[in-house]
C-alpha cells in the first residue's frame, strides 16, 4: 500500500513540476500560467492533456511536442524529476496527511522561488506571502507552537534585514526567511540557513575559480535558501546537528 502511495506522489510531483516550470516563466511577466503550460515553447501550439502530464508525454509522444516534434526543454525535465523525487521524500518523511499536504505545497513554492530568482534575481512578494499563509494555518491548527514560530520568523530574518539595509542582500530573501521561519520554527530555520550558507559559499568559490566570476558578480541566493529550507523540511532531525541546538 505504501509503495502505491509513493508512486502516486511521484506522478503528482512530475505533473506539478511541469506546471511549476511554466509558472516560473509566466509569473515575472504576468502571463497566464495555464496558457503558458498548455502551449509548446517552440511552436506555441496548444497541447493536449496527454502532453502536459510527463508520464503520458513520454509514453505517447516520446517527450516531444505532438505538433512540431520539438523535444521538451532540459530545464522542464529537471524540474519535473526534482519535484517528483521531493514529493516522494515528503510522503516518506512527513508523519501525518496534513503535514504531507503542507510539505508538498511548501516544496512547490520553494521550487518557484529558486527558478524565478535564477531568472530575474528577484523573489516575487506573493511567494513568501503564500508561505506565511501556510504558517498561519499551522498556527491555528496548533496554537501552542506560536512562540517557536515567532522566534523562527525573527532569528534569521532580522540579521538578513540588516544585510539588506547595507545592500548586501535582497529584500525577497528577508521576506522568504521570515515567512519560512514562521512556518518551520527555530531549529529548522537555523538548519536551513546553515545549509544554504554552505551551498552558496561553495557555489561562489566554484564560480570564482572556474568560471571567471569576481567579487562584483551577482549570485542569486534564493535557490540556496530554497534548498536549505527543503532539506530542513524533509529531514527535521538534522536540526540536532546545528550549532543552535548545541548551545
């Protein structure tokens, strides 16, 4: 029974990834998301439903547009596979149905954060706002957890705000960590911050050493924050490895 449920999570994740890829293209330019999702990126023809669901797309159309036969973009395929894997991990690690639903929604929003920030160097305000809405729903469902949620909202976002005032960080990063901290609580948001800091530092070092970047090169931090937050969501026990809990 569990295997069937996880398979359903994987298929749902693949389909969500296809939609998220289109949403990441549409949201910055205020295009209708469904129209972008239903159109081929090459010939702009309307696609049948079977071409929008990745498993059917590969079974029926071999991963190509049924009109012009152009192959699916690599980024779309990576997004679909990533979402499918993360949905399965969410199904495995989250204890209750409510946690699984909330985790899947958070993963979708964080994938959007990463894709849009990579493209535009900005995080749309509506994405942190939706994460904050999830946090408020969680607070209403479990009112006793509000002190930890409020502390989580402030412990990382306040230092980020000072960096933002010094023009060393974007305002979207501050809003993201405030909303995510309100949802995840202190230990997991600290875990997310440490992981994102490590990943971001490693990426910056690789760009400096091998790709000719310099100190003035702008690197979007949103994808690293999203990666850290997803890790903290899926593996909450890793919070025991943070310096915060060791204090």
